[in-house]
C-alpha cells in the first residue's frame, strides 16, 4: 500500500515503538503526547526508554522526515488516515482495566477525526472496548479497529519488525484489512477477526504465558522437594513441540507492565459474564506464593531470621534488558525482605538510586560488602561474569541465592561460596576461613 498518514497517541513503550517502526516502514507518522518536555526531548532524538534499536529508529525517522512529535491530538488527527491509541490502561480498582485515558482521548478527538479515518486501539483493552468507543464516537463514518500489540520489553523493536502474526479486528471488515495492510512489508500472517475476538486474543495470549510461568515455578518447587533438577525436567519437556521451550524458566515470579494487570483484567472480564476462571486465579495465587517461597529461601540462608540481615541484591528491573520497575518481582521480594528487617544494598545496570527501603549503588561489587547473603533477582548476563572470588572476600556470609538459575554453580563453589537456585540441587561450597 502507499504511505499512510498515521497519528500515534501516547509515547510510552508501545506508542513510541509503534510510531518509530511504522515510520521505518515508510508511513508518515506523528506521535502525540501531553508532556511538553518529553515531546521536546523526542523531537531532538533523545529517547529515555531503554530499548535496543529504538533510539536509532527515532533519529532515523526524524532525519528522513517521516516521524515527528507534537503536543495535543486534536490538530494532529485532522488529516490522518489512521489514529493509534497507545495510552496507558493500568490496573484499576478491583483489578479491572482503567480505560479513562482511552476514553479521554476518544472524547478529545472524536468530532475532528476525518471521515473514513480508522481509530485503532493498540493499548490492551477488555473485550467490548471497541463497541464502547464506537458508542462514544457516535459516528458511522469512523471505523474502530482493535490491533493488539505483542511486544516484549527489551526486544520490542525486533518483535514489531519480525512478528509472529498481526491481529486486527473490527466490525467493519474493510477497515480491519486496511490496518493489516499497514504491516504488509513485514510479511507476517494477518489474522482478521471481529473486534471482540481480536481484543480477547491479547488477553488469552498473555494469560496463557502467565499460566505457563506459574506452572513451571510449581514444578520447580516439586523438584526441590523430590530431589529432581528443574533444568533437566524442562529440557525433557521442551522437546515436545506441543509445549516448546519458551517460558519454562523458573524465577522469583512474573511481573512487569503486562502480565499482572492483564491476568487481573481477564478475571474481571470473566466475572462480568458469570464465569469463575479458577485456573487463572490459581496462577495469580501461585505467583504470590512463589515470591513468598523465595523470601523463605533467603531467610533460610540467613539462619532463619531476616532481622538485621545484610542482603546484597543483584537486579531490580522486572527482566534483563529493560529499566522498567513496574510490578517487578525483584522489587516485590526486596520489599518483603526490608519489611522483615533486612538491610538491603542493591545494584542494577539499568536502574539508578532513589528507591525507598534500600541503598542502590552503581557498582555490583559494592553489594557484597559485609553481606550475609547475595541474591540474584534479575537475569542480567553481566552477573555471570563478575569476579566471584572478589565478592566472596567482601562478604560476611557464604551464601548466594540465585533465583534465576543464572550463575554457574561451579564458579560460585570455586570462590568458596555456597549456591542455591530454584528447583535445583543446592551446591555447597567449602567454608572460608577468615584471615586475621
């Protein structure tokens, strides 16, 4: 198709990635935000989000005249062929999705959208939102389309440009197909559906991944109790093509900007039609239990009590490759440790200081000073390459709790420390003798 005139409302992870990537496909994109300072930074090519490849796409789009940033949506949308809503839909009261930002933008631009312009929800919204927006608009000449995103933080640009599929849904079939054609150069399969089905695809996919993660954490707990090794168990599972190898790594629980709010939102959607989604609520409960098990594991390494224990934490972001702290399991675990009396010193390569309840340092070796236990909570690859002998010399205690099974236990043992992961046999090192 020829280049389309696209407006993207919102410049967070989803909005900025969507705008920059669509511009790289040849479309003329205007990104809108309410934050004047942010718009000024983006217009100058300064990207605050840690996302590989995103800054380069932004500067390239600006230089090529295909990407621009403005404040205020009303003027921007007047000549648009399509408007993407990429505004936050956080967890609201009771767990339902908070659609106030979506509704506010719809109210702001509804009367100035040109006839035939597609209004496209890219934000994750509950089933029925397209109909709700259409009712708010009250315009038969503006089709509403659902086009859910499937972007992972840390690989968002790659995910956008190399998608498994494009999902578009609308009760106006021609509009859905037009949105699908925006991605034609990517060569991905396009699933065209009704609006409700497209909206449910996003929740169904994310909640399935949450179920899978909770399941593998449960299996890891069984491994610890039965003397099995989760790495060997998941390796054996992964050869089954019906299961696959992704999302089979145990950890301190799942988090981030999507899974917690999407699981809660789908439970609420189910409740609205009198369906008790017990499988999903169990996965949510299991996720909370996993964090509690991690805290108990750390307490055990501290001799059973966390009061005045000195804990060195490696990793605060919810996953490696991002600086996002939203619903981070690393922060959740650290918060409980602090509430139980532990003194926490933490390091994350993408996170600066200023977090309540802990000291955040800019050198990973500083977390080891006088630490009773070192805890790995985020799977940053650089932690594998630390000099663990230096860390051992700085520590007061001897234990490393690796909640991501990231480290090589042999390396830890050779440094004179003990290693314990999740769902794996504990590797006990030799006790170090203090040199007077």
